[in-house]
C-alpha cells in the first residue's frame, strides 16, 4: 500500500512541481542523468523523469478505469448467473466459457482495432476483455458458497437476491476475488502499455508508459536510459498491485479481520404468523421428488404432523429424508423438483406461491453441521437477529433483547459474548444452541431439524436432544426430526416414519419402537443395529 501510495503521489505532485519540464522543448538535448535531470533529457530537451511520472499518472488512471469495468461487470455477471433458471444458467455459463477460451490480449486488440485509438477506447477494450475471466471465477465461487446452509437460510427467510449477493456471497468470496482483481489490474497495465506501444492506444501529443517505450525504441542501443523510466514504473506498479491484492485478501479473512458492527434499522410493521388449521398442523400427500431427467428420488410419500407432535424420519443415507424435509421448506437443491397433491403447514399452502415472510414465520430449520450453519464473515449478532429485523420489523435493540432472552433459556450464560463472536470462535455445541435459538425467534409453527446432532460429540448430543424435548414440552411446538440413528428418534419422537430408497416402509409410535413391535424386516435390522446395555450384559461371561 505504501509503494502504490508513493507512486500515485509522485505521479500527481512531481509533474506539478516540475512546472512543465516534461513537455518543454529546450536546448538541453540528450543530456545524461544528473541532479537536475535524474534520467537525463531526450533529443528535444524534455526531462525524461518528468515524462515518466506524467505517463505514470495517465497509465494508472486508464488501468484503474479498465479494472473497475472488468471487476464490476465480471462479478455482477458471475454471481447473477447463479440465480437464473437451470437452462438459462447453463447457457450463460457456456457463453462465459467460450469467451474465456480466447486470450484476453487478443480480444483487447480486436476491440481496440474496432473502436479506434485513444485513451477511452483503450480503457473500454481492456475492460471488456477482462470481464469473462472475472465472471467465470465469480460464478465458480458463487456456486460453492450458494450451497452453504447460511445461504439456504437466507433464501428460506426471503432475503432478496441482491442482499444474498452482497451480504452472503461476496464476503465469502472476497479472498480469491481480491487476488484476481490485483491480477486484472496488473494485466490491464501491461495490456494498456502494450497496445499503446503498437499504436492502438494513446496517441501523440498524449503519452502513457507504453507510448514512452515506443518513442524510446529507435534509440534503445544508443540511449537505453530513454526506456528505463517507463520500464521501472510498469514493474513497480505491477508489483505493488499484487502485494496489495495479497494484503487485502488476508485482511478479508474473517478469522483475522474485524467486522464493523451492523447499523440499527428503523422499526417496521410486524408480520403476522399464519393461524394453524384446526386438524393436523402439517399435511403432505403424495410427495414426489425427482431429478431434471425425471428420475424419482422420493416416491409418493404421505404423512402428517399434529400440533405439538414430534415426527421422526429415519433411514440410511440416500433414503430421501433430507429431500422430504427440503421439499417442505421449498429449498430443494438445483436440478431437483417436487410435486404433491397436498402440502400444507397450518393455513400456509406450500403448493401455491408463498410469501417469503409467511414461510419464514411458519417454519424454521436446524441444520446438521453447526460449522457451516452460519456465515463465517459475519458476527453472530447480525445473523441471529436478522429474521426479527427483516420479517418482524424489530429495531436492532429490540431484536437483541429477544434473542438474548432466548439464548438464556438455551442455558447460554454469557449471550452478549456469543453475539459479539464469530462462528469459528464458538464450540460446536454453542453454535448448535445458537442455531436452535435463531429457529425459535419467530415462534414458528414447525421446526425441521435435519440430523442436528450428527456433527456433535455424545455428551453435547444429549444436551441438544434435551433442549428439543424442553422446547416441545414448553411451547407445544411441532417438529420434524430427521436422523439415521433410530435410537435417537426412539427417545425423542412421538411417531416415527421409516424410509428406504425414497419410500415409506413403516410408520410406528415411539412405544412400538421401544417394545420392538415392528413388522418390516428393514426396521428390524435398524433396531438390531442399535447397541443396548442389556445386550452387552448378556454377552458377559
């Protein structure tokens, strides 16, 4: 930063102090370097050091403009592609890949030849040629971040796409994007200089670093000092840009940088939670989930969840448990779709176009891995209060009061410290408690818990399960609990659905599971796979 700062200041101040020595024709022609002329003078008596500094200013200005054009449009295109329909997104990605296949400098030469020579034409040519590479990197990074749980949560609560991009995607893409931006800047400087050198850029009487190199080329063997100034400046600016890129990328790491506190938002009218239906809270009939090729993954599943009931979905990996839950939350992964004859949560008909606020206030999700649940670039305060501020219209102060009260009920002794922490500063159990607390802030009718204890150790698992049981008992809140551990659902759930290969095999009560009153062989195998203390005692001699 210091190096580029000195270069910019020098390009601004030194020519002003020199009083026009860069362009003044004098009789002091072809002088060697001296204290008066650091790089000597050219055949017209002009100070070569002053000319190098003037050229540096113009080159920096053009490079900055071209970099802004490449970065802004490249990132905008790359991240926006992620939110397009599948076929449109695939088509746009193919276009980006085709554009990237052509060398950027070749594209810049073609564009410059079409637009003609001049500073703004050069900026436009270099800027446009850098968009495809930035767009491809942005789309690749956005695709990986887009699948994270905190982005899924943001989509669930109805956060607009533009805020998902600026708040969730870009902060977690910052490191590679900043390094790429520095590379684009460095490439832009070299490309601008190269095109001016061959006559496609800045024209006399204007001059940039490339133009100075072209002017000094005829006398390179007799007066090599004529090209020293622009050559050194190109190297120093490129080096400074790469160093700044590395420094900014390191600073963008949330584990090493400080996050500015979120500004309080003004109060807005609260959103009413839909009133539950008088019969079953959740009703799903003939649910089918299939791929874009029509391959079914869930086959005609039907189930209900009563008010205050905990329903367990049990099965091995790939049995369709999570797909069933994500269908209910309308958060299926890209490339999958679902349909059903009925899918309701209370008065909310999920087969119709639902309001994001209504969906966010009706159901909540607790994910499997607390390590990927939260956005690592944000503090917990803004993430835990976001639903209240956005969908309930609470001020930042009121939202904090509500979440602090819930965190205390979750047996977190110092909620203020938790709110001021980033996710990586908390243990897995604390993150999962915070995730459950965030699910409770809107007092939803249904909580979907997708294997919420899998990533935790045994003692923390027991604590989390007790919290679910306490919440169900105190709030009469319905839950859909997903697990591959039949022993866990036996202890927690009121009813259990056994799934395999996307099909419902058997529906049992918790009492039937405990007494072993099962009919399907697969359920029997699941029960036999659960280690029990009594079995261990029987095996002892």
